[in-house]
């Protein structure tokens, strides 16, 4: 064009996505809510992985955390309470080119959506799931959650909840075909980011439980979780999550754990005294149902018609 | 269909004249009583294979050019005790020289494997004086005195009912060929019937080969031997010889049941995902799809539950390719919330509901048309959607293709209401010529047009284009919450009012494309029967019968239930009385406590009354049986004579 030779033109990368390419609107979560931290970390992950926004889908259910897709400038699906998993699996099944994330809360995942959740683990599609576990129903104003500790005072249990809580890590690790189970916390940004990144890069269904602060309804618990650093231990291993130096310095308790050892992972998940942050279990070889779902994509119209005709032949009179 | 070497082997072994066809071994067909049509039932204990024999018989008859309708008699239990009424499993085949559109009235011939199982059907009044009963006679000499007694009593009872009884040594004859006649007696019976009705034995053999295609050669051979033996026995021992002339088909036909037709329709529509959870009587569609759909570029997903099945389909639809989920009443109830989401968020989706008896678990294997109001009004909030009801097996095929197109053009769920009668009925229809335009288009991945929102509604029609993940610039977050055209959550009163109106307007827009329904019979008269779904054949046959006797009755059959076909009010005005005939519950006007004010009408009648303000009456029942033309005829006569 205009006689300018091609080799005078600088080669720029096709498009470089900045954080602002992933941001949309102002998040309407309470000040001090852990959801803000995860949103920032996820946007950072998208930029670091340079995920094209049009090829990225955030699927959520209902609850505070499930508003998440509205604050991402990607495709999103803010669907029904407890039903993010089937939708996300349906999105992924025939669209291997899409990056699919599930954003869910403790009520959404572990109560109303428990059936779909455990089967999503079993399907092991290449989906990154982030469970925002704040142990309380926030959006509907403080009802007991399936992960609330015994004695949690809520509007549905004014004298304290009575049932032992669901342990999402234990449940995930108990499910057939589990392939990535990790835990992190919203107030440990370096570890949070490293865990999300490891989950995204895992070839399969990454289940990441994020211990969340609900500053509005769970103040004392938040205080206890964020100040008592002895109750937290960082899992370390060459095949595990590699957090930043700051995290390792801030949390003195470390525990070596090989993420290929599912029995050890289950024991750690059972520990009621200590919350372990890190990768509990990973199996990169687990069967992937999304690969099965996408194995016969892209038939031409001629191929489709001739296949149906061949079947009709069997029914011909 | 290719007939394999084994059949040729049989020709060599059994044929008398060797001139190329097994059927040529039959004696002079001119002795045969020529009939216009016959209704045959085969009833056995569950697991004895009466259905397989009957299906083969129906397929062979269709292949010979007869009009055919078959319907299964299904026990509700998996393994009911033998020789009980609960154990009755079987099939009804109505076949004739002309097109057969329904299962008909009382049977002409019954083949019974024992004396107990017919009583299930006797209770349903499906036999008449003169019905021929061909019954296994081994019970007459059973070692148990009780059984011998039971058999003798039943035979007497059959005779007193006017049945013409032939006692047939089925097991005794089969024992000559197989040590285990329980397996294979059905094929012997197929052979016997093939002689009685002058069926083409080549075609029967080919049918057996196809039925047992996954079994070993020894199994196929054994069944072919039994077929021939039954045929030969009837030739030598039975005087029953009928001939039902066939009409040479002018076009190529295919023969299948409604669920198979749905499966073919799904594939011919280019739908690449069926997400389902097993439920009777819808499941056999999934079985057929499971066998076939991967060859046509699709896949079936058996979900963990009904809710996940529809959610998965919606996810896949959202990501580009309109998907289908298939279910029956109880599953439909579970899918309700997701259907509301598909309406609210305008996700194209095809939902097939093969209706069964309800409420709750109801009558899993039996026919009912009870989900009409549930699909229309089952979702909380206003939830406009398109509802179609195929009325023939052929329409089961074509309506899926139509449903996908409507779903995509109008960006909404389309529900197809089939039922157990269509699901299990087998009928030939012209082989569809598949077209590329029937297939779903490839997923659009071109950049989204700048300045166009995710719900850029056209005010006049309510229509909008849908961005699909992968389209740069079209990013939006779908939500089931009230939302603006930019897909932003909003609770503003005016926006909620307007968006509800736009969603509803799509139905009106679609309704504008429909023509008034065709009237079967005269354009005016004393009585108009209105039906929908699988009852069409029986209604039209009954109307024809009444018209032959001078009755001023016509019928019309609605295929579109939402929106309804236009012009109904004008049509209704031309008749003295309008009455729906449906297979669902309505109060009878003479029931205790029932007044004209509190009477609860059949489901279509409710809708028509509301839509047209015409005092539409209804005649319906929940017997779980296909409606018989004779019953409808009697009701028409009653109405006309009033």
C-alpha cells in the first residue's frame, strides 16, 4: 500500500488484552467481601493467560458470588440456583475452543446443586470451578449454609445450627474421577492467584475451594480466620501449587504433601484443626468426558445426510 | 433388505418347487378369504416375545404394501409372575389394504400363549363375539391339576363369550426343533400367522435376521427353523386362510414407531446434542439415538437427572447449536425452572415430551394427553413458548425439524408433545427426502455487529439476534433476572413490562405465519370434533363412519397449541356444537357434585373456551388406552341424536 514495503512495518502482536478488557461495571458486593479479591485475581489470570474475552464463558448459579459473571467483560451465564454445573458442562461439551469457568457458592454448590456438583466432578471436563465458601447465605440475609459450622447463629437457626457441615474437599476427593482439588483463601492474594492459575492450567475439572470472608454476616469468624495464622498451613510440593515468597513468609506452617497421594489428601481434608491451603490432589490422566463429547465435531451436511439416509435404509419398506 | 445365505439354505431345504420364494411354498391363495383389514393381537407372559413376533409381523405387512398400525401391550412391572393378568405382554397389529391411522376397535384374531393373559385385554373390552382365539394348548395336559382346571374353565368361558377357539400345540411343535421352546415359540407363531395371512416368508426371514442381528448365527438359524415350522404346521393343520390385498406403494416408504421417527427427526434437523435422563415412554428415542446419532455427527448425553439434562441442553444451545432434551410428564415437571429460564433469557431449545398417564408417576407405559396445560402454564411467571403436537408418526419426524427452526428464529423453547400411543405405534410413511436446509447452520463465529445489543429487540415482532460465545464484541452475561436489551439486570417497572410484552409478541408474530386448520368433512354442520396429537386417526375414522351414515359431523385437528392456529372462532360458529375429544381428565356433566359452573374440562377444551368464548364441550377419559374409533363413533352418534 502506497509503495511502502511490508518489512518496514513493525510486527505487533495481534491483540494484547489488558485488565480493562476483562472488567465490566462496578461490583456490588459489600465492602470487605472476599468476592472482590477473587474477581481481581480472575481478571489478572485472564490477562496473564491472554484469554480472548469472546472465547471465555463464566457460568454461575444464584447467590452473592454468582453475580460474578456480570462483572467480567466476557461471555457469561447467570442461570439458576444450583444449576451452574450442567449448564457449564453443556457449554463445554461441543465447544472445546471455549474457556469455561464455574462460579458457585457454598449453598449453590453444596446444597441445592450437590447432585450436579458431584457428577460434574465425575465428568471431568476441562472447566475451572471456583467455590466461594463463606459458610453462610448472604444474598438472602443470613441463613444457615451446608458448610456452616455447628452452632452458627443464623436467621434459620437463631439458637445455633445443629448439623455437622458438608466438607466440600472431602466430598470432591470421594467422588469417582476427581482430578484436581485445591483450597485457597481470599485474603492470601499470592496463593489465591497461584491456585487459580494451576486450576486453569489443569487439563480437566479443577475444583478450587476458596475460603471466603463474609464481613457482613460472619464478622467474628472472619476475624478468627484472618488473624489466627496457626490455623492455616501451606501445602508444599514440587508438583503442588507454588505460591509467592510473601505467602510462604506470612504463613509459618508448611506441610509437604504429594498431590498424587489421594489417601493423604483425604486425611488432610478431614483435619478439623487446620485449614490447608494448596493442592490436595491432582490426576492429569483422569478420563475426560469433554474429549468424548467433542470427538465427532464438524460433520459436513453431506456426511450428515448420508448417515441418516443409511439409517433410513434399514427402515425402508 | 439383503437376505443372507442362511435363508437361501432354507430355501434349498424347505422349498417345494424351488422357484425362488419361500412363500411360493404356500398352497393356492385363491382359497383365501379376502379381507379389507384385520386386527390381530398376540398376548403372552412378559418375556415370551409376543411383541417381537408382532413387530416382525407388522413390519413384514408394511413391506408387503399393507397399511399398518401396531401398538404394544406393555406390563407395568419388570418381572411380573407368569400366568397372571399383570404379566400380559403383547402387541396389537391392525393392518389392511388402505392406510391405517390408529389401533382400531375389537380384535379379529387373538393369539394367546396361556389362558390367563387374555383376561387383561378382555377387561378392556377389546374382543368381540366371533374373535378367533388361537391358544397354546399345553396347559390342557399340565401336570398341575389347578392349571388344567384353569385352562378348561377359561376355554369354556371364551366360548361362552362367543370367541372361536382353536387350541394350538405350539410348545409341542417347537419341541421338535428346540429343547427350550419358551425362547422361540414366538417365531413359530410368526410362521403360523404368516401362513394364515399369506405373508411373504422371505420378508419374514429377513426381518428375523434384522431383529437378531446382534445374536449368534445359531440363534438366527434356530429362529428361522421355527418360523418355517410354524408356517408349515398352519398349512397342514389350519383352515384359517386370509388374504389382505396390498396396494402397490407409489413411493418409497419407511416403517417405524413415533419414537424412532423423533430420533430421525432430531438427526435430520442437524441437532448435534440430545441431553436426556431415562424415562418411560420417551426412552426408546434415546436408545435409537444412542445407536445412530454419532454416525450423523451428534452425540447423546445421559445426564445425572432431568434437571441437569435440560440444563446441559440449554448450555449447549447457548454455546451455539440448538439442542434437544426428551422426557415425559414427571421429567417435564422437574425441568420447569429451566424452561422458564430458556423463555426469560431467550435460549432456543427443543423439548420433546412423550406424554404418559399422570399425575405423579401415574401410568408410566400408558397413553395420556395430560401435559398440555403443564407445558403452557407450568412455569411461574408469564412464560410464552411454542407448543406443537404431531398427530401422526410421520409428523413426529417432520415436527422436530420444524421445532428447531422455530426455536432458532424465535429464540425460544419449542415443546413437542408426543404421547405413548405415537411412541409405540408403528406405521409406514413416505420416506423423507433429506434436505440440507433442514440442518442447523454452522455456529456463527464472525465478529458481532458494533452497537447491537445482546437483546436488540425489534419492537414490532419481539425478535432479536443472538450473540454466541466466540463472536468478538458480542460478550454479554445471560441472566434469568429481568434485564434490559443490553442484558443488564434491571428491576425497572417499565422495562419488565416491556420485555414481557416483547417475549409474548414473538408468539403473536409466529402465529401470523400459521394458516387456519383444515376441516375434515364439511365446512359447517351440527357437530365439530376438535382433537390434538395421536387421536387424529381414530377421530377422523369415526367421523368418516358417521358421515357415511349421513351424520353432519366434521373434525379438525390442531397441531399448533401455542400459538393456536388462527380462525378457530369463525370455524366454530359454523357448527351447532363444538366438542373436543382428548385422552385426559374431565368431569362428566352427570358426575355427582358437578354443575355447569364447576365442571373441569379437558385440557384443550379449557384453552378453546378461553380463546374463543365458545361453549366448547369435551369428551375425554383417562383409561390409559388409545381412543378407539368405535367409542368415538358411538359418542358422535349420541351427540347427533340428541
